C-alpha cells in the first residue's frame, strides 16, 4: 500500500507542478510514460512477456533477483497510479 501511495504522490507532484505552468499535456505525457514504462518493465521482470517455449535458463537469474527484492511489484505499484492518472487527464483535458 505504501508503494501505491508513493506512486500517487509522484503523480500529484508532477501534475501539481505542471498545472501551475498550465502545461496539462506535458503532465499527461510525463505521467503516461512513467506509467506505461513501469508497467512494461515490471512485466518484463515478472517474465510475463516471455513465451512458454522460451528457454528458462537465461531467465533464472532475473526470476531469482525479482523474488529476492520484489522489484517488479514495487515498479508496477508505483507506475499504476501514474498510468491511471494519465488516462484520466486525457479524458478531462
């Protein structure tokens, strides 16, 4: 839950700073890139984008590292509020 709140705080800070400058499109682009990039990176670390026929030997190090420090869940939970906020900014602005 702390990671999700951290992601929401990042979104609020970026959007708040750029709203004072009246740059809503730049705020939408920055938070969208953070959100989409984080979701893709987290999915790669979870090895969710690798086919079932791919050799697992090269991916064992990535899987072990991810299980050790739980990095993919952290990245996804920080990126998710940014992606949702960017989509909402797209429809509002």
